[in-house]
């Protein structure tokens, strides 16, 4: 099975923290034939994040090793723009045939998040994220594997 990785998951890999260990054990353990894909936007976003925080050579090498193992989906991929537009319209409650549930209000998603969500939708690859900003898309455009970082860091 393939999974789409959100930028925050890539950042956790660079940090090699408990969140990354949870993702690795849950979705990419040895013997399991799962693989990851990412949006070109997530790739650029994580590299910009690493540069801004002045990650050292070991973290950067870990990150680049991970990126080399992932399929990176570019903006010219078939149907990507169509899903980007649909997800943006849905999020703003302006979609022609889909409405947000009444308990939710319209929202503007970040442009990189739209590309990441569109990638997950096009490839029907569940999105792994620690970001709640994708929850309104779950079971509409994509399948979200939300990771609650508080539960991982502070198990009850």
C-alpha cells in the first residue's frame, strides 16, 4: 500500500523523534510492502524548513536519504490540478456538488496543503499527518491517518 506523507512527517524524520518512530513502526515496518509518496510542495517545504532552522549535516543526510526513497509527485501529474481546485472549493464551501458538514465552517487551506491533499486524492494514498487541517477532507477526497502527537509523547 502507498501512503502520502505530509511535510510534518518529513520533519519528524529529520528529527528522528518519537513521532517518526511511530510512523515507521505503524506504516513502514520491515516485511511490510508499504511505500511513501510526497508532493513536490512537501519536498520544497521540508527543505526550506531545514535550511531555516540550520539543520546540521546528519539531519540533512537523513532527510535526503528519506526523500530519495520516496516517489515525488510533481504539479504536472495527471488530474492533480483538478483535485487541487475541487479540494479548495470544497474547503471554502463553494463546491458544485459537495458541501461541508453543517458543523464545519468554510476555511482557506494553505497552498502547500492543497497540493499535498490533491496528491493523496489523485493517488488514493492515505495521508499521514499530525495536522488537523486535513480532517474535513477525510472520507470525502482522501483517507487521513491523523497522528495525535500528544498521545504518542504522553501515552495514558
